[in-house]
């Protein structure tokens, strides 16, 4: 088993609703090779980490959003403290939108990872991963919900 290093300041939600799929005590929603694709941490507004290939076609992924702050001029992070909503966009496309419902529960309302090179999209009705549809599944007490690559 690979020892995946998570950011020190990352505190996952007890429950994360990922486009209708329920993740309970699952710290890493999606993993590519040894890097989390995204993380959604507890905060007044969800705290986002988002990875992308270091260059097109690269197998090396780096965070383009760290602790809710963009590390790349092409990536925009908008936090709405009133609505408790965090939104990451790339070129006008919402890549990830998360809302904190409570201190222990957040909901990912929109997901489109195509701008970072993955065929993964989702909304409240479900999630498309490649040609597979995931709807209302439940993942409990696993380190990673879905893994891509090796």
C-alpha cells in the first residue's frame, strides 16, 4: 500500500456528498497515481486542494489550488462566506463547487475535471467517470473512494 501524504492543514469532512454519492470517513475522494485529484477540507467555507498535471500529458501531478488559494493564474477560486460555498473555475468552467452544510458535512454540487485532463463530471443527480455512471453509492471508512492509474 502506498503511503499518500496529505496536506498538514487538511481536515476532511466526516461526510462528503460527491455528486449524489455518500463518502463517510473517506479522506481522499479521487486519487491519480499517488496524488489526490482534489480534497475538500472543513472550514466556514470548504477548503479546496486541486491537482493537475505539471504539464500536458505529464504523469506528475501538482496542486494548482492549495488550501483554498490558486497557485496558477489560469485557476480561479471564489469563496462565498454567506452561502458557505467554494468554487474553483478554469477558463469559465466550474471544475469544483462545494458547499458546507454543517461542520461535519459538505456537498459537491458540481464537478468537471476535464480541464485537468480527467473524464469526470458530476452534479447532484450523479457522477460520470469515463463511461461509468455512479449514483447514490456509499463509501464508508476507506482511505480512497476512487483511484485512477497506478
